[in-house]
């Protein structure tokens, strides 16, 4: 039997996590959990993913995590969280749980938490770098090499495939595919579109619901969705400044900068519309987002409002 948990088993693991955090389990409940975990290798693997996720959840204060998960025990709320509905009604703590505990991405072969990056070298020598909050599946067969981008952003430098028969290298997304033509390139899921930037070589882009296709060459970037490909533009090397642990901004709107910094910080970080159009240039360390916020406070007419350490607004001074 496969040790890879499917969605149903992962949902069951999520349910057990909620029950454990509620601190109401009886001895009989705990025995039932052990029977569930021992049912198959896939069940054990699902719970191992839960434990791995909890380790990455360590920056959240224990009382906040427990309180959030206890809220999910109220009638109807656990299902609302899984579907993503009702988050505003549940408030900041529930929003935080949804962002930090993305049930639908647990089954990915490789993933990163908020603010985390991960470097990998694949069997064919390809170098893969996962940015913050990213999930990928890796599917190498005798016919092709496929990276499924489930969420987030990746930077790839394709290797020289040792297989005797040519195997195309393809990044698949919900919106379409990107085939590498010997290259170094970035793919980012922006929810309503996929951004692709090529730094070396070229890629072929094919939307999922269209016959359109385009070759994007070194120095070019574009965004595509399932129907169309936008006109290409010159690539901005700042797009991958995150590779070196920095975010380089050149005359950015403050709202855009804050939205980008929010991808690397646990909790909720927003920009007040009153200061959204202020322009910002500079380099911001991604391993200390609060230091970047303090810099904004010193150099712009803004102040940092903290409802809690995990609910922060950049507002007018």
C-alpha cells in the first residue's frame, strides 16, 4: 500500500489535530487515535505531516494556536475553515490558522512555511529553490520531468538530464504549463495568473484552456492565465532578490511593498489606503520583516499600528 496520504486521510489527520488541541480527548479517544494512525502507512505518513507542520508553527504563541484550534470545535466552524468560508466572521486568529495551516497543500512532495525557503537538487541535476509558502509535487517518469506548482514561487536552473531518451522538463500549474528549453527561470502563482521570468535560455508557455503558446526568452517576463498570455516585458532582476534573502524595491507603491513583505511574515500585515500610493525604494531583509517596517517608519510619514504582534497595519502618521 502506498505511504503517500490522499486528501481524505489528510482531512482525517486535520480533524485529529483539532481534537488534540481542544484538550478534551478521553482515554478511549486516544486509543481510537492510535488505531487510526496504525491503520496503514498512509495514515502514519499523514500524521507525520501534521507533526512536521506543528514544528513549523512554533513561532506562533502556544496560547494563540490552542485558542484558534479550539474555536474550530464549535458547530460548523471546522468545515467553514476547510472551505475557506467565514474567515472574517472568525476573526484574526482564525484567519491566521487558515494561512498557517493550509490543509489542501499538506500532500505536496516539498513545501515551505511562511518566511521559509528551501533549496533542493533533483535527480537530473536541476536546482530548485522554493520561496516562502510554496508547495510543489515532483513527478519524474521515463517520458517527462514534471514539477507541479501547487502554491507559491519557485526558481529553477535545469540540469542536463542523464536519461538516454530526451525527457521534456515542464512546470505545471492550475493555469497552464511552462516548458523549459535549457534555462534558468522563475514561476510564481499569483492566484489570478502565473508570472514567469526567464534569466537564461528560454521557456514555452501554454495556457490550459487555449491553443495559444509563446516562447519567452532570456531577459523577458510575462503573466498568463488559462485563457491568454499577456505581452512580454523586460525582466526585473529584483523579482528574484529573495534568492539572496533580500527584497529589492525600486520606486514601488507602498501598498505593493507591504503586500510583498506580508508573504514572508506570519500573521496579517496590511497597508492603510491613505498611504498606499507613497513611493518606496530600498532593500529589505526577508529574515527580519519587523526591521523593514521600522525603517519605513523612520523614512516615510507612516506609523506601524500593532493590534497584536500578528495583526499589523502600516498607517498614516
